[in-house]
C-alpha cells in the first residue's frame, strides 16, 4: 500500500513559451529527494478550464459541468499542493485564480507551498495568492519560495541554459519548505 502523501506540483502559467514548466520540473527534481511525498504535476494548460461557468456557488459542490466534476475529483485526490507561478503585473496569473474559484471544499484544510518567480522573485504575486488560499481555508507554509531570474539565464528558444546551477542557492530553502509541507501533512 502507498502511504505517501500525494502532492500536486501545479504548473500555473498557461502562456505559449512559458518557463513555468521547466521551473516546475526543477521543483519536482529537488522535492523528489523527500521519499515520503508522492509528487505529480497538474498542468493548468492541460486542464484547460473555461472561465468559471458553474451557476451555483462552488461551496455547495453541486456541479453541472463535466469539466468541473473532473477538476473536483482531481483536486480531491491530492493531500497538498505546490503552486509554481510567475508574477504578472504585480499579481498572479488569471488561469490560477479561475482554477481555484471553481472549487471550495476540495481545497479546504490542505497544505500549500507557493513558489513564485520573477525578476525580483515574484513576492507580490505570492502575497496576493497567500490571501486567496487563506480564503479557501488552505494552510500555507509559513514562508514561500521566491526565485529571482533574469533573461540572461535563458537561451534564444526561451529554455534555461542551466537551471540547476542558476537555482542552486534555492535548493536548500526548497528542501526545508518541502520538509515543512510534509510536517503540515502529518498534522492534518
Ligand atoms: C503579462 C505579464 C506580466 C508580467 N509582469 C511581471 C512582473 O510584474 N514582475 C516580473 O518580475 N516579471 C513580470 N513579467 C515577466 C515574467 O516574469 C516572464 O515573462 C516570465 O517568463 C513569465 O513566466 P512564464 O513564461 O512561465 O509565463 C511579466 C510577464 C507577463 C507575460
């Protein structure tokens, strides 16, 4: 039997040419060393939800559309979440807000780690998201991970030259946060 906690690493940018996928893969590669976590990706690009189109309040859980039922079952199946997102105009990407707003009880009480990136780490996006997750009664880790990147780290095709060395200084902080997330799961 698998007693590991099931954690989704949520790829929150849906933009063509996004760097979010590569950063999320880096997050996975570091967190994988925590053997007690069963990690997998949720890619909001693949989930491809329309703008919220449920007539009833999500808190009632009375969903009309198949895409909402599928999304609900997927989110329900996880014990915790790592949201990986860029800062857009001092906020966080709209598809993430939309995906969050679709559901309610499915998120409640679950631990969440926020990983942002931007020229200065994306802290303003993290701050906004923290408030929203609190509104959904999720339990944020006490601190977030803010990754600073610049365009010199990227090749012409938009991929990182060497993400492992560019983000080497963030490995230990991510491992610490990963351990915190695990502790929060145990206390659930
Ligand atoms: C709509 C938009 C708004 C942005 N706003 C910010 C910002 O507020 N701060 C910042 O550091 N970078 C900002 N950027 C630059 C992003 O950090 C950069 O484009 C990054 O690659 C976005 O992540 P993604 O490629 O995974 O979508 C913005 C980019 C876009 C597309």
